[in-house]
C-alpha cells in the first residue's frame, strides 16, 4: 500500500513541487527563501520515494499548486498533525508520541504550577515552555548552519536518527554539561567515548510508552549500574568499566548517594543553561553561580540547583529566595570522583532553606555529623603528619585507632618505613575516649600523648 501511495505522490506532484522549491532565485523573489529544497540532497533521503504530497498534503490526487498551498501542511512533523503525516508509516510511534512528555511538555507545566500556583504556573508555561515542546522534525530533521547553530534542515529533507546535537538544542543545561562548554568545562566521559544521548535514553523514553506521565522522573529510569555493574555490557564492542564494589568510598556511600553526587565533574546552573543571553525581568528563585549542591530525592542524595522561573511581578516569593530548588543530574560525568573534602568540609553544599521539587533538604543534624573542620584537622597530629582521608578510611581498615596503634601495626610500619612510624608504641584503651582530640585539638592531643607516655 505504501509503495502505491509513494508512486502516486511522486508521479502526480513531486516534479512540480521540486521545480519551484529548488529554484532559489524564484523563491527569493516570492519571499520564501526558507522553503528551498535541494534536489540532490532530497534524493539521498529515504523519504524522497514518497514524494511531497504524502507528507505535506493528505490527498495525493490533488494536482493544483494553488489548491495545495491553501491547505498545505507546512511542518508534517508537528505534534498537531503527526497522526496524519508521519503516522501514515510510523503509526505505532505517532500514537504513543501524542501522550509522551516530549509531545505534551506536561512535566514542565506541572513543575511551573508547583512553584507558581495554577494561574501563574499555567500562564508561565503557555508563554515560555509551550513554545518549545518537541515534534518529529525537531529531533529527526536537523543540521548545523554555517555559524554552528542548530537549524531545521529543510534544504535536504534529510531525516534520520536523533543525534546529541538535536537534544542539546532543547535540553541545554544537561546537554552542555554532557558535550562540554569551552576549555574550562570539558565534555563528559561518555561523550568522549562517542556515545549519543539515545544510547542510554531509549526509544520509549523519546516517543513515549503509550501511558500518560506527569514528570520526567516517571519516565527516565536509567541507572549507572545498567552498564557499570553488567559484565556483559559493551560499547563499540569494547567492555564497559565495571563498578568496584570493594572500594571503600563505594562501600560507604552506595546505599545513600547516587553515583552523580560524586562523579559529576562540573556543574551548570539554570542561568547558564536556559538564560544564556539575559535573565527574564521577573523570576521566582535566584539565578545562581555554578556552585555544587546536594539534596535528597526519594532515598538517595543527588546534585541539585536553584531553579528560577520566568514569571510575573504579581507572583509572591515564598519567603526566601532559595525556595526554588530542583534535583538535577548533570551529565558532566567523570571517572574521577569528587574529593572527600568537597562534601565533608563544606556545609554550604547542603542548603538548609527552601523547597525542593519532589525532594528534601538534608537535615542539619546529618550535616553536622558528617562535617569535618578542615583547618582543625590540618593542625591536629594526624593532619601534621600529612595523613589523607583514605589513609584511615579504606577497605582493609576498621577506621579504629588500633589499625595503626597496635603493637603489630607499629612493628609493621617501622619495618616498611611507613610515615606513621613517627608514632611510637601503643595507645591505651582510654585513647578511644579522647580520639576526637586527635582530629581537632592539637593542644589537648599533645598533652594526651604525654599523659599516655608515648
């Protein structure tokens, strides 16, 4: 059936369409330069076999140029008409796409309403978000212009697999963190390996699964473990680096932290991501720097950012400017994890004021429990010896004083020339009661050493 339609479409109108639309001078005189189509490029695309009217006009029997232009479907990839255009061949996909988040932008609307209320949230969504929600052409008909900007490639009509550049065009915050942004902000490890967004985010995430979802969190279920805890996982026929379950950092944090909390190399905020040219006149929430923040979503800790929304002066701020937080998994992943100091010596990583969309702030008591005063530690005996976190906190240790200060441990250190052989003898049992002094107070620690005659 498709071949018959293709034959009709090609023989009836394709020749007449391309005669005009491949003539740049003619189109320029008509003020329609953007409608230029290259004959040679179009012939290289699979869709050329179907001609023009099959996508741009539903009735292939029409043979009048004037009549065709009256009801011309300018963008057959639009979600409004996709069932009658792309859906003629891609019926299953077009049916699911109508309910998908890409097709409806429902997640953006729900987020705006959550922060601004029904009236102004809906108005904000209509004025900003609703202008950009995706259609088939946005993802599958793209190439860069001479300036490197993404533009719809009408000239070639060359449809194909969605590539990362297409995704970045809309998902700029996450996208730029993935592909990099200049020398200061390198591309992620996955991008360096040549991976495209669709290598992780599969067909159902893009086109929908036929169900109505309220936000992206209901749809995106990718986990690092899908590949990095799968010995059979490969990319380009090469094995994927596997998760080291024996790493002390992994053993300690894997049940509490998402991988991104440690393996996010650099961070992009909302201003740099969406408001590249200038911030909107009115916002709810602050436009922040690229500082690193952590918050809780479901049962794990994730990276998050302040999320200002373009809005209206009538909308009241909810008490504090930091209220508008959102969990954001930036894609600037690196095999090199954050240092211990990043999270354990800086309380500002854990904001204590605000509202996280579908998440929670990390409690102050938890922050205090894991916090280490870096200056105090550096002035302590252990700090003065030049010890690093991993010298004590590692898989083959119990993180107790006896790891180093037992007779056997000291003997081994002396024999191997370990730097800790500066500490002589063994500590008595009561050292466990004062071990905090050894981390924080050099004065008391020194007096404790004298008291213990070490």
